């Protein structure tokens, strides 16, 4: 069985060059407070807080995980970072994801170079993160939190559980050779206009049709921030189904 939504924890890392905790506190936006283990937002929402010193690997991991190139200044801060700020809080819904996006934006405003998401191994430069936070739409949230992974035979998403949704998996040929846009599927699901469940059909007006089949999540991510407790939604081409029958 799938696990409840409260099994989802959003985990974020924000690198910065703060030389002392006092420097970070002094640069927080008005209305925000920081304790040794909590970031308090202006509306009194409490977000888990932690920090660790720089290591020899994270800067390169951040660079290689960016969906869009950060600015030169942001990359220079990542390369010279002294502290990684950790933020954690409940996920599993659009509102929860939006709250965590706002919390990370606070750290960016206080001097953070950008945001790395443990749930999807995506990273974004600080300016782009602020723009997505100000937008706050389902499209912005899915762009921020959901990665697309290409394997030898399949293409799948990682991070949909942050939004309270199943991850999507498709045959690689349907995406690359068939031209079906998995990004549009992600955006459609994130908007939540019409929930897609087992047996539902998703159709491209100018192209192929797919039937959805629910599956359990990949066990290899169990216990990690990448584990999706809601499961997966496998989209199978109606053509392939007809050929098998």
C-alpha cells in the first residue's frame, strides 16, 4: 500500500558565504526569525533549520544539477561557499511545497546562492528561485521541484511527491521518437484540473493516446528524500496495448 502524505518531507540546501551565524541573522528579511533549529516565517510558520560547513563535493554537484545556468555571480558564491543551510518541512501538497519555496527564498534573500532539492536532485540559481516563488503557480512549482530522468528504456519523473502526486513513467521511445511531451503531462497533473488515476486515458490532440496504470514506487529509494509514497503512474501507448491484444 502507498504511504500517507505526511510521509513526505521536503529537504532543501542553500549554499552561502556567511562567515558567522550572526551575519545570516542580520541579513534575514523583515519579519523572519532564526533559532538554532528553526526558521520562523513572518506568518509564524516554523521550518526545520540546520547548517554544515563546506565540503569538497557539493559545489560541483550543485553546478551539474541546475536546470538552467545560474548567473556567474551565483556560481562564484557556490564555488566559494562556506556554509550549507538545510531547510526541512512537510510536503505532499501544493500548499506545502509553496511554503517551502518561500522559506528557501528567505535564505536566498539573506545571501544564499541558490537552492538544491534533495527530493529530486535538482538545483536552481537564486534569482530564478525568487522568480518562481513570486509566480507561485502550479507550473512554477512543478518546474522547480520535478526532475525528468532518462534511462535506457524509460523516462520518468522524480519529485512529484513534493506536490502530492505520483511520479510519471513512460517508454523512452514514446517521448523521443513519438514526440509526446512529458513536460505537458507534468504540468497537467500539477494543475489538478482533472485527476488521473488507474485506467484513465491521456490524449494528445494531434498525436498518440496513452492509458494510465498505477504502480508502487521503486523500492531502491525507500527511506530517502526521493521516495514517492504515492506511487507511480505508468503511461502506456494505446497502440502498444492494441498490438499486445
